C-alpha cells in the first residue's frame, strides 16, 4: 500500500534559524516559508536527492505544533509521510486493520496541494504517520 517516503517533518522553535542551519551548515536546497492555515503551521521544505525534510513552525495560538514544542522545547521529529496511490482506499484498508485516522477521517489538502491524512501515533509504535496521495 505505502509507496516511497515523501518527507520527514521536524518541529522547530525557530524556523529561520533551522532553515539557515540546513542551508549554510549542510548545504541543502531550502525552499521558502509557506503558511498552511488549515493545518496551523508554517512549513519550509528542504530538498534532498531522495526525499524532503519538512520544517514545521506554529502558525497561530491553536497550532498543534505549540503542544509538541511545549513538550520538546528544542524541537524534534514530528511525523513521517508516506506516499499512497489512493488515499481513500488506503484509509479504508487501515481502518479495517484497527488503525485510527485523526480528525474527521476525511482527507485535507496538504502543503504539496495533495490530499493527506494522519494516523494515530499509538497505532504505529509512537510515530505520527502522514499519508499523501500522489
């Protein structure tokens, strides 16, 4: 069902400092900041030869990233994203196995302009999983 690793998301307390670190210390190609109000985050994508890193920063007081950063003030890995061909079929198959889809269970449009869903971390060894339809 799952395809390639699309990205690894890292919540950061300072978006520009994190972007500068990837750009200057690691020599990575760093994209521009992108506000995602439906998800309560500002993101920056770091392009790698085989995948991407997504830097996450809270957008507003109700951002889910605020709680994560309260527990992890230095930031840290937030989720991993896998590609799927058909997000509705993937969701239905996962629900049949007992996996919990966060939110309403209906896909939202993600930062790449494609449908995404998140799966409960307690169902996947403590790791928040994002699925993105490609």
